[in-house]
C-alpha cells in the first residue's frame, strides 16, 4: 500500500512531509522542545504520535533565516487511526459509503492503493494537531504569560498568541502537475475534474467549483435566449415580459436542482452522512475562565449579553451608517450622470457619447473599493463581537457583508428601475456596472496576486541558487517558497462574487438580456483563473469536509425570492403589459400583485415538494441508519443479557 | 416498587391487566393457541414474553358473548426491558433527561415509586405486540390464506385481515377518578394538569391540551381589546386598522412562542431527544411481495409510479371537483342572501330581520355537513392511494382535508370581503358562521357521543346485573363496557377545529372583534367537553410519544401568512386609510403592497431569528450529545486497542 507521496528528500527528512509548522523565530528553546515532545508523544500519554523534523535553511548574506520551521508527517497506521477519529466515510465493499473503522479496514474498497488522499492525510494531521490538548501544564514552558488549562488546544493557544506563525499543508508537485493539466492546461469543452479537485483540495473547494460549473451551465440557456433578444430588440425594450417569466422559473428550479446535485456530490465524497464533530471555541475567542455548561470543562466564558450589546450598539449602527454612505455615493453618481447627459445633449459627438459611460465606470470602481473597505471593517467588527464558535462568527460576517454588498451594488439599479423608471438608463448602467466589476474582480483576484507571486518566486529562486549553486534542494526550496505565498482565505469571496453575478442576472437581465452572456463569459475565465490561483498563487489550503454550500444556499434563495418580486414589478412597468389596461393603473397593479403572490406561493410549494436529496441516496442513507440501528440493538441486547445474568447471580 | 395498578380481580386474572385483545368470535382454535404461545414465548425464542389470560363472559339469554377476549399484562422486569426497547427517556439523577437503560436503572430519579406510568406500560406492551414478528410460519395456523413471511408483524397481519378485531388499553378507574377531578370536575381558574394528562393519556394528547390552553390564553388579550371595539364602534367599521395591525403581530409571535413552549414540554416529558423508531409499513399497505431496498427484508412493494397515477388522476381531480361543488354551494348561499335582503327591504319587520340570518345559518350547517362527508371521502381516497408509511398517509390526508376545509369555510368570507367589499355583510356572515359551527361542533363532538354512550352503559349495566344479581364483577364488567365504547380516532379533528377557529380570528377578526371573544368562550367549554369525552365517552387511546404538534405547526404557520396578506388587504380597503389618499387608488395600493412585503419579510426573519428551542434546553441537549460522543470515543478507543493488540500478535 502506498499513499501516493514521493519521499524525494530522504536526506532532509526521513518521512513524507505533509504539513509545515512555522514558529516565530525568537521562540524560546524550552517551548520548542516541549511542543515537539508533545507532538511526538504516544497517544495514550496524550500526545499526537506524529513524526516531526526541523528544517534548517542555510544562512543568507543579508538576513538570518527562521530556524524554527518544522515538517510534520505520520506513519500509515497513525493516519488510519486518525481517519477513524475524524469520522471519514469511505466506499464499503457493498458500494455504500460507511464510516471508516480500523477494525473493518479490509472491507473497504481500494484499501490497498491510494486509500487516503493527500488532502485527507493533511486534514487528519491538522485534526490531530488541533486536538493536542494541555494536560497539567499551567502555561507554555518559557512563557509564563501563555496560560494553559487542562483540555485547552495547545496549537490554538500558540497561534492566538503569535508563537506559532502558521501551519499549512505542502503541495505535492507531481499531483499538482497532473491536476493542473486535467483542470485548466488543456483547452477543452468538458466538465471539471471535480473528483480530482476534491482529492487534492478537499470537499469545500470542490463544491465551490462544482457550483461554479453548475451555475455557468445553468446560465447557458438564458444566454442563448438572450442573444437574439439583444440582437433584434435592442431598442424595443417592451418585449421583455416573456424573458422575465423565464427568469422567474429558471431561478427557482436552478436552486432546487442544485441542492440535489450537491447532495449527490457530497454523498459520493462521504461527507453527507458524516457526523459533525463537537465544535471547539474559535482561536480568537477570549473571556474570563469559567466552566462550559455543556462539557463541564474549564474554558473562557464570555457573557452573551455583552456580545448582544456590542452587536446592537456598535455593529448595527455601523452597518446602517455604511448603508447611508452608500446611498450618498449613489446620489453623487446620479448627479454625475445628469451632468454627463446634459453635456451630451448640448453637444452630441463621439467624445461626449463616450463621456456618458464615464460616471457609471467611476461608480463601479467606487463600489468595488467600498465593498473592499467594508469587508475589512466587517471582519474586524465581527471579530470584536467575540463569537464563541467559528460557525456563529461566519454567519454574522456573511450577514453583514451580504446586506451591504447587496445594497451597494443594486441600490442604484433599483432606483433607476422603480423610482426613475428609465429603462434605457437602467440597461446602460447595468452593463457598465457588470463589465467594470468583472474586469476589476479578475484583476484583483488573480492577475495581481499572480504577478506579485511571480516576483517573489523569482527572488527566492535567485537567492537559493546563489546560496547552493546549481545543486537543487527541492524540499527546502519548496518550503521556503510556499511559506512566503499568500494564504487562501477560503471560498467566501468567490461565493460572494457569484452571488452578486446571480443578482445581476436574476434581478434585471430581462431588461439587458446580454447580462447572462457576460456572466457566462466571466465564469468561463473565472474557472481558469480560480484554478490557476489555487494551484500556483496561494498556499495549499487545508481541506474542509463540506456537505453543502452552507449559508450561501440560503443567500441565493433569498436573492431568488427578491428576483420574483423585482421581475413581477418590471413586468408591471413594461409598456407592453400596460397597453392591456389602458384605462386604469389600479387594475394592472392588482393583477401583477396577485400573480406575484401566486408565484411566491408556487415557489415555496415547489421548494417543499422537491426532495432535497435524490431518492437513491435517501435509500442508501436509510440503509445505513437501519444497519446501525440493528447493530445497536444487538449490542444493547448483549449488554442487557450480561447485566441480566449478573443480576441473577 | 409498585406500578400504581390495583390487582382487584385476583380470581379472574393473576396479574394487573393492562391491554385488552379482542379476536373475532369465530377465530379458529389453532390460530388462538398459536398466537397465545407466541405472545407468552420467551424473547430469545422470538416471543413477546408477556402475560395473557382469557376472559370468559357468562352466557346471555339472547346472544352468545364473544369467547375470544384476552387481557394482556407483563412482569415488571419485562416492562423495564421494554422501556429500553422503545427508547424511553427519564429524568437522570443529575436532572437531565436520558435514555433509560436497564443496566443504569438505579441512577434514574424516582426509580422506586411509580417509575413507569400506566400509559407508558401500555405503550410498551403495544410496542412489544406490534413487533412480534413471524418466524418461519408461512401462514397463520388454520388460515392458509393469511400469508406470513419472516419479519412480518403478526398483530398487523391479523388486524388487517379482520381476525383481530381490536386491541386497546384499559382504563384505570382510580387514576381516572383522580385525573377527572383535577381536570374538569372542580370549576376553577387554573392551568390544566398537563403532566397528569400526559401520565394517563400520553404525550400526544397532552400536547393537544397544552396547545388548546396556550391558544386560549393567547386569545385573551385579543378578546379584551375586542370587547370595547365591539361596544363602542359597532357601526364604525372604519377603525379596524389598528386592530388588523395587532392581529398581524399577534399571529406571528403566537406561533413562534408556541414552538418554544412545545419544546419545553416535550423535553420535560422526555420525547424531545427520543430517537424515532424505524417506521414499519402501515397496517393497510398491500402490494406484491418484494424486497425492501433499505432493510433487505421481504415485504409488500407497491410501485411509487402507480401511487402517483392514483394521486394525480383520481385524487387531485376529485378534490378539485369538491372545491367546485363548494363554490357552487357558496353561490347558492349568495342567491339566498340576496333574496332574504330583498324581502327585508320590502317589508322591514322583526320577522324579516330574523330571516336575514337564516341563509347564513343554513349555509353554516351545509358547510359542516360537506366537511364531514368530504372527510370520509378523503380518508377513503388516501387509503386507496396505498401509502407505505403512516406518516405519508397522514400528510396526504391532512393536505386534502385542509385545502377543502379552508376553501369551504372561508371562500364566502373572502368573496364578501374582496369582491363584494361589503363589510356589514362580512361581519354578519362571519358571526353566524362562527357561532353556528361552534354549536354544531360541540353537539357532534361531545354531547351526541356522550348520550349514545350513556344509553349503552345503562344497557350493559342492566344486562350484567340481570346475569349476576348484585354480585359485582368489576373487571369483566369494565372490559365489556370498554369493548363497546367508540374508539378515539386521534387528535386530527380536534386540531382541525382549532385550525379553523384560528382562521376566523386571524383572518377577519379586525372587522368583527367579537370573534376572539367567541373563540375564547368556545375553547373554555371545549376544554371541559374534550376532557370529559376523553375520560368517559371513548375507549382509552394508546399513548403516542409526540415531540411537537407535527404537521399542524406548518398548517397554522401557513394560515398566519395568509392572515398577513388578508389583513393588509382589509387595511387597504378601509375608508379610514383610503381617506389619506383621496386622489389616487394606485398610490394607496402600492403602499399597502410595500407594507405587506415588509411585514412578510419581517415575519420570515423573526421565525428565523427566534430559536425554536429555549437556550437552557439547548444546553441540556448539547450536554447529552457531548456525553454520548465521549462515551462512544472511549468505547471506540477500547475496541481499537483490542484490535491493535490482536494485530500485533
């Protein structure tokens, strides 16, 4: 059995290095010794039982390298035990997915070749490091101020106090080459290699790329309908009713079907039925030492009332202030717009007709900048709110960011559509906003980091060559390079971008049918640039066992409800529909409102009726549950019989 | 330790009889012998290990009594084992609710006195009887046509083929006397004895009475506001805006808070964290013998496509036809109404003013009759659809009945309010409908069955006395009496009635504020009549371990959403509001629609934000989960170590 890892650096490290651990370069020697001992110690002594080696970089002319860089690896036996600890699901010999147990290891398919993927091994090591807990130490040796208490995660404490700079998984050059070839190096019309992505980066990222692909494919029919609309009806914007109806149905069905796709993917990857581990407090959480009411363990406690005060007295007013600012900027944009139109009307020439687009472009850039600034502020505020769990932190962050981004990006469009009722301006504004933000995004997200990374790469390569001549030192070089790469901050920004694009398409594409086409084009390049940035710009991220796209499903569904309302209103405003009710607006409005209510009701019924998990997976899940129930009954019966016989004696 | 049951008939039965089993009087002797053997047989032989005795009624002059009536009881040890089988939750010594295990029995609170309630003992016996499965028998002895297959529930097969007439739990006279005294015999203003009800009838019924009480109390503020409205503004129906707004907020908060109450009750009763048992096919389900894809067991299989065909080609058209009929009847009612108004206008006298109410009263009676007839049809149709699971059967039945009842009861009111826009007629119609249906309901539900039961009681008493003289035979007499009582068909009709009352209040009470008062009065008598009917009119029902009010929560929530829309529309129609927009209806409608959308959004956010389970119960549940996780880890670690040591040898 092999793990698919090449031990290419037997002189540097006697095992396959999987994870890099970088401590601050002024860390005290006794702390290091203590940490390494705890990592190497046997499990029954409360250690992690992992392999760990120091990497010594040769000194350089101008600056001393950090001596405290370590690589961590593991024996196969330890990894398999760890796979059971983290509750990994694997394909059983009968084709269903079952929780891996070491005792039944031979009954799992493919146990003898590449059973655990790289990403899984690294995830297991991360889990073992994270759950390495303090025993009786009162503080970290050498640091009397770094208090510990029994059960506190050592790595989290070191990380939150800045002793542990970072720990990250190493890339596997061969696998990466293979993956990037099948992923983006050959230009072809085919599906993305989701299984390979999951194998290398884990389920969370693979689900994102799955969603990206699904979203793009789902947009294709819309784009195909949009092109003739655009070509033949450019100025005849009355005819958008049919398109709006299509929009409505599409956005509902799209999300319902995705749930089923995502369940299918997650089942195949074994994350669907995986039990959630008990959630630990997040690394940044602080408070007076108290007792957790659930576990009874000593840990920091922070009164929920204080957090509520911070949320309602600081965060909410801040968000409202930001929203006000965003409205203010919008009003400035409209002033600019009128000014440009006035100039054009006074002197209609090519130069002034180009000038017409300038306000929108400037506004789009300002929107992006405001989004970016707000993102930092939101992260700071949410951190300051001191949430105990990572999930609650994420929910509050997502909520803050979504509300602002939604208002910031779409307020002007709503204003143009429903207050000014100027469909020509709406179309022009939408186009400029969409195109500008796409270009900005691609630059900010991929090209800029890539360019910075290339410069850094070259510098490192040069430095290395100067030091060792042409003699290559692959592991040392690789670690050096990857240590200095940027950290990938998770799929948040990627989903946010897709969310806003979904908004542009589902809310207003009936007045600008090319929106779907633009988003499809954007997403095709997005796949490539995202793939490239994952492989070459950022540090490899730890895999995340995701079951679905989480809070984003809710966000997309909310958007699609808003889309129903918006599209109905746009239909009601269209001159074509208005022509049917020449006498009274009242009747028209009542009918539109009635239709909207019916559509919303239909949407909810549809969401309720379509099962979230496809039938055959439901059967498999029920099977699993039934088997475990039966096994449980048997075991209970056995213990009961034993207890009974004890009773009689 | 005692179970609280008095063994008063030691000559008839040597154990406390808990459940009565009545077979058809022409059942073949070999089938009876076989069934009794299976019930008495030890558990390791696949039997139920229960105690069972025949009851021999003395022969009567005119007719032979059924010789095949049996009483079933159990030893305490068997009941405790059974409590573990059904997954009963009890209060542990640390105050939390935990799954009972026989091994830890001493660690549960109150283990030594009245640990298992009557209702629980009977539920356990029912469970053991239901899970008495066929072994290798190919058919029931003596009945070659009653096919069996390994794993088929014997009792269900006997029941579905009419060999087993019925089985039901016996009343406990002393407990019943105590319960009925604290419940309805003393007139007092206090809460209902929910814990006692639960003790005697089980969680399902106790939750219904809890809901009834909660709903009634929630209506009190509304009724208090309604009275002055009614007294001082009877003809000034413009002023209902404030009342409609109150209505809106009330109906949302009411349901959200109930969820928390119900979770608190269910936690205290140990049903909240109880795992659902694997659901067996319902008794009436039939189909060709095949293999269950989940359990792999042989059982009847019915293709889902056939069921879909039945639903969409027969049931749906039938429901639509009934709805059409209901509309037709409504139109006839309006004709009658106009005819009555015409007569009154021609000759306004007391007689003709009374005539004004006649059409509504007739219509209300017709509605009730149609509801009743439809109920039978719906049950027949849903049964014919051949659903595999009881839960799916219930869902389809509830959906069918709710849709029809909603339309049948409220269509005329909607028509009057929004098409005719006649608020005076709406108020009058609402009052007549509400009062008539309340009176009819009370009669049909309690007084009629009570009267029939009294007649029957007297006959049985007389017959018994004639046979045995004054010598009393309590058990025989009790069984005889209870065998002939009507069976309580579950809480369906009771919830349905509350659902319709909730509709009257939340949809239209702003135009007729007395509605809340009437509903409060109705519910106060309802509590008494329902309590009385449970104690003295019906057979004691088996207890049902309910966690919440199930599909009815959804039904009430849907109603409260419809209530938002209706109330907003009523506000928009009010002359008071219209006066603010003298120029254009359009603006008024737009504002009302906007407010409605905001309210709906607010409602959804509220439902999302308010946690369904109170904090302290969440903590307790998390504690339980944490402990079981820790225990699981320890056990896994042990088995892993054992496996590891085996591995090394």
